[in-house]
C-alpha cells in the first residue's frame, strides 16, 4: 500500500466543517497575537523603521535604544521608568490584597448569614460597578478632598488615596463573584465544622477558603489587572512625575513634543508582560473560578 504524503493526509482529514473552523481560528488568533507581536517588535526598531511609510514587520537589527532610554541613567532622555514600575506595584498589590480580604468577609456574610435585605444589598453594590468611572471620579475626589482637609493629608500625589479609589472600582465585582462562588460550596460541610466546635472564623479559614482558592485567585487576578492598567483615576490624582504609574508615564511619553513611538512600545511591552505571564500561570484557577462563580446560587 502506497504511503500517503502530507498533502494526502491533509486532504483526507479536511472537510468543509473543519476548513471553516480552521480559518475562523486562524483569523481570531491573528487578531489577538499580531498586535502583541507588533508591539514587541516595534520596541526594537529604529525611528526610521517605526516611522516609515512602509511597514517593517521584522526589524533589521534588534536595537535597545528604547529600553536604554527607559532604564539607563546615562541616557540623555532618561525616563526613570523603574520608579514608575515600583509605583504601579505599590498601588496594585495593596489594592488586590485589601479587595480580596474585604470581599471575602462580605461575600461570606451575604452567602451564609441570614439578615433582611441582603439580596438588595448585593444588587445595590453591583449597581455601583455599572456606573462609568468618569461619573464617580468628581464626587469621589470632592469627598476625599474634604476628608483630607479635616484629617490633614493631601489627596494629590498620594498613593494611599489612589488605592482607596481603586477599591471603589474593584470591591463591587469582587464581592459579587465571591458571593456566587461561596453559594456553590455545600453548607453541610460548614455545619459539620460548627458541630465539631469550630468558630465562624475558623470555618472560614480552615474549610471555606481552601475550597474557594480558584475563586480567590480569579478575583485577585481581576483586581490586580484593574489596578495595574487603571488610567483615569491615576491621571486625576497624580501630578508629580516621580509618583506616576506606568499608564500615566506611557501617556506622557506618547504626548511628548518629540515623538518616540519605539519608546512607547517598549514601555507598553514591559507593562504587558507581567499581566500575560500572571494570566498564563494562573489560567487553570482563573477558568475554574470564573465558571463556578458565574453559576447563580
């Protein structure tokens, strides 16, 4: 029997259904991966290559000029981007930690404890998330400014105040996601813990939280991405260049009178890689947590 070639095997495997599926898959993968490739490759291009009329898909030489401008103090256009990375971490990590702790306690209370109006409370909290951030920023800024005048702190260039504003965006959806997940955990498991003499906090720590790890990871990644990428609130509350987070710094470089798109692409690459890495590393927990949390209890 004559052995089939690759083309022969492909022709035998391919039908109209598989052909349409393959074309659709290639189309969507190209739409997702090509912008990321263009961003990374553009960070290594020269100004002539990135600003020319003809697109350059592969740089002739992998130049590090853009990265040197971001991190090399000896560069004449030094941007001190390392400080912006630190500022972003100083905002994103506490926001994630506080949001997870508060939403865990609140979601457990709504899912397990019985009190009047808890469904209305949950729905009203979720409604806050439905309002665009631009509608909340003015009253939130005015409220924090008055509180700052009375308590003696400045709302401008204050990363602690910025963390508080991020909680207004992350807590509602984190609370809703965890509430739905806690409702999927059988109540009988916790009742057995109460019979064995555990307190309510011991049940949360020893029983509920280990079972809710996928949901906690999902909420952590989600809140971290919001704080990591947030632009509007940081633009309003931060004026000092030394306090800028990465999105604000990238916008500043982009709006510079002397355009340097390769530097913008390099900074965007540095900002994107940690989120992509985190997402890929935690994909299993993220998928499980979002799926279970999406089941209405």
